[in-house]
């Protein structure tokens, strides 16, 4: 094996006492075997025995791991199965396993930080800009941290819009305990002032999501349905694979870093909806959220594309096909007859209310005629009723861009 000297070292004779020659820093030597004499390690070279290591100095070798301080060189007992990363930022070394443990430990403190992805030697950020060269699990972990970092950087930029320069920056970000997405909890100074428990932090989007309603229209069906992008607060324009995308997320890699909903008053969609999928759910089949019906909004609307993704109009069948289906919204609150939509605003006459007895309510359900289809009373009748639980499926915004399938 060939190594370079890290410090000036000596070449000894067979007695390991007589110095034959001195080698300067950076000299390359070929080592055929090693010998441990007392607390020193020597290596056999064509010119004699080179002092490789003593109690104070490692003259030849890759150096110790910056995290565990054990050797990273097989010359000094490092297991050959251990992979070693060359930290080019400061020309030091670390075991891959040690780096994985460091990244897996995550940020310290209550707020999201990225000290755990900095070089343990010189504190250079590994993900801004991306260092690259990672292997195996370390590659996946660094990619996830990089996407989270970029996501927070975009959120910081959005928070700074319209603010004076002196009020920009120093935002505190936390991870929502429900949707696991990051969200801004205010200024760092405020977060430090209060005794915040990060295990109970929930983003505004998840609070708002509890008000989300079922907007499916069973009169016009799935092909006229307007879907929400699975990655942000925008109407979907694409149906690809197992997900729905808006144009930005489809064309600009938005799917790599789903954008959490900022909550009421800030959400661009303007209506309560379930949170976006997480990065871990990106490769799975997802039951997308329906936000309206193009045909209800425009009687002349034509089918622009056909989505073959999981069908939110037949949840039971979708679950039979894929039991591990990701569902962010519970369709539907009542198990009505599937032939007709009895969840719209046309369910009862305006003067009727929910104060009727159960028998009178069943009579009304039995006699109702919606869109020319008569409902049949039976096992699929609602189990219970709830006050003001009449859900509208008509969208409250203009139709989105022409949807496409890729």
C-alpha cells in the first residue's frame, strides 16, 4: 500500500534504532507490512522501517475519524469493511457510520436547525451548496436534509416579502407533529422567550384542515372533478402515475419538497383542505383531494383529461386494490347509496332542518329525487345525522388551467 507522510518522519534500520534517512511532509512511501514496537508502529519500506505512528503523532496515514477519534486507516487497525469519507473541505476523514449517526441524531434544540449536517472539523455546511459524493444510506439522509433546507429557505423568502429590511430574517421553524412538515412559528426571539414544547407544535394548515369538507360531485363524476395538487395549495393540472400535480410542482421539481399550507388568510387555494403528502409518501399511491367540479362551475365544460389515479369516488374499491393507499382526507362522512350524491346543498328543502325525528328523516330520504335518480332507503342510509352537515361541492373559484395527463 502507498501512503503520504503527514509529518516529517524517519526511516530506521532493522534494529528500529538507527536512523538512515528523514522523509519530508508529503513524501510517498510504499509499505509492505507493519510492525508494532512498544507504543510505536513501523512500516517496512524498500529503504528500511518508517516510523508511522507513536504516542503523539501519526506520521503516515489517513488520520483519525473526526467524530469517534478512532483511526480511519487499515494500517492502524481500522476494519477494512468500514467505509471512510474524505472530507475535502478540511482534508480530514470520518467513518461513514459515524457520519450517518451524526445526521440521524438531527438538530439540537427546539427549533429546526442544520448544525448536524456541518463538517465536524471546520463546520462547513454539507448541503449548502451540496457537497455530493455521499454513499448508501448517507446519500438518502443528506438528500432529505437538503430538500428540507431548501424548503425552509423558500419559506423564509416568502415570510420576508413586503417587510422592511430590518424586520426580515431570524424566523423560527418547527416541525408539525401532525403532518411532519416544517412551519414558521414566528421570530426566534419570541420562540426563545416562551417555554415552547416542540412535541405539541401543530401548524396552522393542520388546524385548518379539520374544517375541510367533501366536495365530490357524483352527478358529473371523476372526469370533471377538480383535484388539489398533492404537493401544494394549488389546483392540479396534471395526473401522473399515482399523484396529481399543479404545473409548477410538475415542471419545477416541487414534488421533491412539498409546501405546507400556511393556513386561513394565507392559503392560495382559499378553502380548508388536507395537508400535502410528505416526502416519505411521494412514491406511494395517494387518494387525491377533490376541490370542486368543472361541470357544475361551467355547464359547457368538456372532459380535458382522464385521471387513472386512485378513485376518490369509490374509496372502498380503491382500498381493496391498494390497502396501503395514502389517505389525507376521510371520504365520506356518510355511507350513502353510491348511485347518487346526497351530500350537496340540494339534500333537503331550504325550510327543512335537522330537528326532525329519525323516522321523519328516513321518510324524507326515502322520497328524495336528486338529478333524476331516486334514492332507495336501505342498509346504506346514514347511520346518524349532524347539525349543519350539508356539504357543497360547487367550487368557489375559476376553473384551473387545462388539465393534462403525462
